[in-house]
C-alpha cells in the first residue's frame, strides 16, 4: 500500500502542475464533521500535491449544492468534492437536480467512517435510552428531534429508531450539524443523532448527555434492545466525472496519506473518525452498496421531502 501511494504521488500530471490551487469543496457548513476533516487533511495534501488545497464550504440541500458545483467543474483535478452519506441518499429524495449522482463524479477515495451519538439536552433529566423512550411515551409533546437534513444519516437513524420503538415524533431539519446542536441547546428539540466531533465538548461541559452510539461497540443502540441497529456516517473524496485516471490516482494517494498521518491519529480518534482510505475502485463499490441499502431504508421508513 505504501509503495503504491509513493508511486502514485511521483507520477507527473500536467493537469496538477506545481502551485496550481486546488479547491476542496465541502458540501456542508463550517463546524461539522465534514468541514473538520477537510481542514485537517488539507495541509498535508498541499504538501504532497505541490499545490495549495483550499477548503471551501458550499452547503445546502443536504450536500447537493456543493455536489452540483463540483459536477459542473472542469475534470482536471483542480476542483474536488468532500461529501458524506448524502451521496447515497439524495438520488432517492431530490428531484430536478441538474446532475446525476451516479454519473457526475469520479470516485477518488473513501476517507473515514464514523458512528453517530444519540444525545439529549441535560435538562431533560434522562441518562439512558430506555428512560428517554419512557419519557417520550409519557409526554408526547417532547417527541421532536433535529437532524442535518431530510434523508441525512442523522434523520434516518432517528426515524429508524423511533419506528422500532413505536413512537411518533416531529422532525426538524437544520442546515448543518452546528445549527442542529444550537437548536437542541435552545430547546427547539429534545434529542438527535450527531457526530462525536460536535458532541464531545458539550458532553464534557455537561450540557448534553449521550445515550448510545449508532454502530456496534460500547454503549451501542443495538445492545439496548434494538438488535441489528447500525446506521453510521462516512466521508469521501470525489472529482468531476472525466477526470483522468492518473490524476484520480494521485489525488487518492495524497488523501490516503493525509488521513493516515501518525500525528493526526489521536485527533481523529478523539473526534470519532476511523480512517478508511482504499482508493477509487473500493469507493465505487462502496457507493453502489450504500445506494442499494439506503434506497431500501428510505422506502421502509417512508422518508419524504415533506417530512
């Protein structure tokens, strides 16, 4: 793997000439997991590519605004997309898009996977998932949750959990993870799934309480009466369709090196990221499997743009 990475980085590519800037379009607002990871890896990618990699937030429509911008960019390696699970969800929910998620992008590499945490406001006074569900059944007015958008993993995870628990709840979508947390602290909603990166400081301050995580492991939702429950998130790097394969390979190698930096591992672990860079072919297979799984989940949960 190391040898392949070094070989890919050593290949001269005219489209990525020395000092030519690279726009790293982040499909979500500042402060969320996608933004955090993009800004952590950009400096190392700059070193390896010999070009300044500049993160640029273009958020909206569950990531579709940023994706649409990159889909229309020149396929020369100078504009990249850092996106998340919306890649596998938006094709089933968003109509009238000017691009097709399946054909508009050249997969570069998966970057990381991460679990989601189910959190509640500390003022709610519950510290376990069973206690939360009991409270919601006793006081239905409290049954409102936030997410980063209709069809986002934070929406799908909560919809699936509440459906299995037999509880109806109002869904309030926000523009991004930071807005979602602000809404929760403000009292707009009682609960929601969010990333470790966003929740950690507020958990330490005692303003939020974690009731479990969405993937198998310590204090998992699956281990609290919901066997098989597993809905995590992931982050990936993509380029416009038609980007030359040598450029894609070089970008993938630089991104893999950046996300696997030894010095970065403690920080990534603290934020809940699990590096998962395996190159363009692996990402293509991963995206196809995700779209099949998410299409089935959206149909089963009845997720619609109107709620």
